[in-house]
C-alpha cells in the first residue's frame, strides 16, 4: 500500500509555470506532473488525516469560466476541504506561494447567518467565540471572512462584539510558504497540529452557525 511521503518541491514549480501557461495545450502536456506532484500526494495526505478530521475532498483543477471575464481554464492552486458539516470544516491549499492551512465556515444561508448572529449576541456563546479567536490569532492565524461595513440591523453599534456581528462568514488561515517538512512524511503531523489549533473554532461554528 502506498503511503504519504511528502509533497514534492516540484509542486510549487508546477504552479509557477501554470501561471505563465494557463491553457489547455500546456495542461495536457503536463497533466502527468499534476497527478504525480500534486493530486496523488495530497490524496495520500488527506487519507492519513481522515481518522482525526473526517473524509476530505480535493477540488477540481478546472475553473468555472462561464460567467467570468478571465477565461483561464485552470486554477492556479489545488485546494482540499475536510467538511464537518456543509460549509464548515478544515482547509488546505498548495500553490506557487506554498502551503496555506485554514478552517471555519464559508457558506451563509439566511438561517445560518441568523443562528450565528444570535450566538454572537448571547454573552455566553459570544464571549466563548471571542476567546477562541484570540487564541487562534495568538497561534499565528489570520481571522478572516466576508463582513458587512456596519453592524447589522437590530444590533447596537456599541455592541461589545460588534466586529464579530459584522461577519457573514468566519474562518482563520495561515500561509506557511514552503516549509522543509512539507516534503517529508512529517507533514501529516504538522498539518494535523495546525488543524487541531483550529478545532475550537470549527467546533464552535459547527454548533452555532451551521444550517
């Protein structure tokens, strides 16, 4: 059985070249490199992470260009997500910039958004989230997500968690560049450790912001 041995350094070079050659002809000539350098190693990595974080899926390399002015056919990064619930989970991405690791929630149906805001408004759950985000930021993650410019209607502008109420989605991520351990089997434990740092956030949004 094949086991994960690391993400080859050539994965970054693949995306560097793709940025300058984003066309079907180049992709077809280099598809075997995509499979061997990126898709297969990431599939093995995610399989080893599955017992702790659940099954994950790799995103398709093709861009949806139907409504985009940019007709480049391929994504310049390979992303993957281990979903806890729809729109909630752990994320990683390989690109020319290196490795990005994150987690949180990105979908925001009206029902989900209402649950999130009610939970932020309540002092117990709201303060719990604030403390979680402080710890996540202290661990080196950037807190992010789609936000309104002002506090949503129905909440005081002076609300103690006004900035959190502005969020329509909530996640945290860190761009690690090209760490040496990524090319080794140790990447499993390093990425698992980063996802564990995000588990309190993922658990909170799973309980209080999921559909």
